[in-house]
C-alpha cells in the first residue's frame, strides 16, 4: 500500500467528511488518519492520511474527491517514512523539551523537532536583540530579515496571537526572552491548529528556560554558602 497525506477544504456540515471518505473508497483507498487543521466561516480544512493500492491512483483520487459538492483538494503529498500522529508527536516533543538540561540543548530540541513535526523546510531560533541565530535547521533567511519579519508581524494582533499569518512562514516568540522560533515551508500553508501548536511548544520552552535559570541561581547560591562555611571553619581552626 502507498500512503499519502491529502489536505482538503470541505463544508463544515454533517456528512461532508463521510462523502469524501466514500469517494476515497471508490478508488480502493482507505482513510487511516484524520487531522482537523482549521474551522471557520462554514468551512473546515482537514488532512487525511490515505492508503492506496497503487500510487498511480492519486490523480483519480483527486478527481473523485473534487466531485463532492463544496470540497477542494489543496495538496497531496507522499507520507513520510515514519507515519506521524500530530498529537503524539507534539507530546513527545514536549517531553523532550521538559527533559532538556541546558538552554542550548533546549533550543536544539525545539528546532529539530519543530522541523519534523511541522514538515518545515527551514527552522530558526533567532535572538531578536542581537539578530543572530541561536539554533537552526535547513537554510533559513538571514537573522536580520527574521528579526525584522517578527517585529513587523507583531503590529498585527491576530498574527502575533497565532491566529493567522503568511502562508509560508509561522513564528512564535518567547515571552520572557528576546527569542523567536520561525518556520518556513512552501506549497503547503500553515494553518491555525499548527500555529497554536507552535505557540504551545514555545511556551514550554519559555517555562523551562526560567526553571533552568532558577536552578543555576540556586546552585550558585549553594556554592557561595558552602564556600563561606568552609572559610569560617578554616578561620575557627
């Protein structure tokens, strides 16, 4: 069986998804996964994981789905070798972020897994003040462009809140550090659910950075006290 991810726009009404599934079955396809990316204004955007007995049936699959009233196919792509589950992948990424023990490791995990979780062509964690890359994957634009893009996007409340944004770029900024995570991909727009998921990951990183900073502060204070105690003991002797 060949596996594909099919992104479709369909009316947000009972029976619409069933009609699409029926058309997929007509070409001997099987729906093995569904992810709702966005809903609003009477429309929904879903990603369907579809198995077909032959890759040559993709064109016929698209033609069949297009026959359903009000339904449009936005994108069809071959599924990755390791078939993903968006919810499970997000949980696994969150667990790895919580387990990171240094800021560098934390940002490295964030960039690496954001790239795979969102199917991004490039990912960058950028320092917005110094305009330098802290971690990256792929070939992101230059740091000054990334910082300027985030600064400009912040003037739009819906974009800054992760409700919408440019089709090919998504970003989220840490609340307590001058760092933003920016992702890019072509041909497959970022949708509302993906932008909210990105924001959630960045909030985990923000909280973990604060925990690591507090840990280092406590360790420094303990070392200072132990040093003072040793000094006092030496003077007493």
